[in-house]
């Protein structure tokens, strides 16, 4: 049950939804719909029109997809999965954990947060337009659920990636915990809107699945374990919601596909601490290679596929380069929510409740499924072993999909994994600090340092 939004043109409009020319072209064959005396004076109020409303809401969702690929880059650079192999000093700063609050430059960590903040505004703006145009019918429209869900997801990503963000436009700094708590409230409203959809079974299934998967993750991060498990149980088997991209233009391409690939920029690749676990099958023709299984190190873990050309270096010309196979294409979709993650959430809740048998059964259902085919792991004898089991399986299943920074942070593993003196999360965007009248440069207190 995959949801990739084929045919709606999200990728084409992702980076320019607010540009009025897009909407003018979208309705160019609609007669006198936008017949005004002076087209140059066309205002945003004209977007409150039933003919182009879907374009507006799809544009907000498309912005989310574009922001997601940038989010993955910067959070993965701050994890133990990806390291900088570039010549960019701001990538090196993230990769080596040098960042501190109120960093002197915007750096690469700022742009993705800025993009998510713009996405949140776009979703809220589109939500108002849905209400204005549809009136009472908005309550049962898929566009209503779509805009509410994008708003909720934006908060979730802000809380996962950055130590602080504003809760709303031009608001003061708030900690990541407050942003995640707000996302739970928003997901609850969005789920209700999804369940109210009529006349569109596909959208009802899609947005209900996204809502439960998103709220399950948010509840887990907030420590609401029973609620997280309950939400995860509502995610249908086989469910997957992907961000989609297009090769046509740089504004529609996956940034991860452009930067973590050996045939393109080679700016980020597998971190050196994992390279000793790589089994290279063919380094001259297919470049096929895999990180081996943590539990059975003689077995390849196909969930962690990498690309390795013999003796290839990153663009910095000194770091051995291992590309990420799932990002071999700049148009490859990227998972955002899935039933697999829901299973991992249920396993974590069981582990934290001391039920290692249930944890093991859930995790082994993923390890032994078709396409993975790894040996089951016995029930751990200790809490430490159970946590290791969980986190290693989370790494394998969610490999380079933007989760690992938060996992290291919430389990206090940054120091033992990457060392002391590192930023545990990303700091607030300098661009937001300078543009927000409620913020002052130098007032930051996070991220914490390992």
C-alpha cells in the first residue's frame, strides 16, 4: 500500500508554489477565469478559486517533499551513518559536530529548517484557502486533511532535527520537545479530518495512514509510549507514504540523490566507522556492496546497500567513498512513513516495558521477511542487549532516512558512538534568528554538547 501521489504534479510545483505564474499557467485553458484588466496586478486572493485549489494544496505537500530531502542530508551528516566527503566547510562543521547555538554563519543546517518553516506556512495558508473556497464542504474534503497533515508533519520534522524552533510565525524560540508536542495536537486534528473524507477512498486511506504513523512517531519521541503503540497498531500492513521527486530540474530533484551518489557530487558517503563492515561484491562493474548484518556479520544486510568503486575517493580527494544505493537516482522516492516504522515503534515500546519477547518477535518479523532473509535473533537476556537489538534494527530498516541523529540523541549515544564535544542536534537557523523580530542573536542555549 504505497502512496506516491503519481500524476498530481507535486514534484513540478514543489519549489515554486507561491509563484503566481504557476497558477496562471495551470488555468490558462479555463476561459476568462483570471480575466483582469492588468494581469501584472494579480493578487493572492485570486488563488481562492475552486479550479486551482488542488494546485495550491499539492504545492504545500510538494514543498514538504523537497524539504524532506534537505532534512535528511543535514541530520544524517550529524549522525554515525553519513560523513562529509565534500570540500564545503559547512558540511564539515556538521559532520564533525562543531556547530553551536547562534552559529556565526547560516551554514547548510539553516536552509532545510527554513524550508520546513516555509512549508508549515504554506500548509496553513492553503488550509485557510480550502475553508474560504469550500465552506462547509471543506470538512469532508481530502484537501482539508492534506493541508492539516502537512502542517503536522512540518512540526514533527522541526522537532526531530533542530534543538529549537518557533511554534508559529514570528514566535519566540521553543525547545524541540514543545514542537513535537504541538505536532501531536496537529496530528490529532488531521486524523479527524482524514476520517471525515467522503467520496475519495484512496485519500481517506492515505491520509489516515499518514496521520497514525506520524502521531505514533511523535508520541514515541514525546515519551507517550502507550499512545505511540496504539497509533502504530492503526497503521495498515504494507502502508508506505513516500516523498516523490523528478529528474527534470534542480528544484524538483532529491538533494540526497544528488549529493550521496558516486556518479554525481560524492559530497556525503558512508561514515568511516561503518566502512569496515562493508562487503564489496563487485567494485568494477555493478559496484554492489552491503553493510553486513550486525548480528551475523558474515551475512550481507540488503537493507543497507551501498555503492563502492575500487579506490574511489570523495570529492575532497582523500576520504574513501561509499555511496548510498537507495539514492542512486535523483528522482528516487524516499520513504517518510511506513508500516515498517510502525512495527519498530511497537517493538521499542515493548522493549521499554521490559517485554523482550514481544520486542524480539516484532523485530524478527522484519529480519526474516521476504527480501531481507536474515536469521532471527534470540530473546535478549538483558536490557542493554535489548536496546542494542532495537537500535541496530532501526538503523538497518531506516538506513539514511533521517532518523539516526534523533536515535543517538534520545538514547544518549552520541558520546560513546561519535565522541565528546559534538552538537547532539542542529542549532536554530541563523536566517530565522535574524528575520524573526521575537528572536535575538546570542540568546540560544542549545544544542547540548556530547
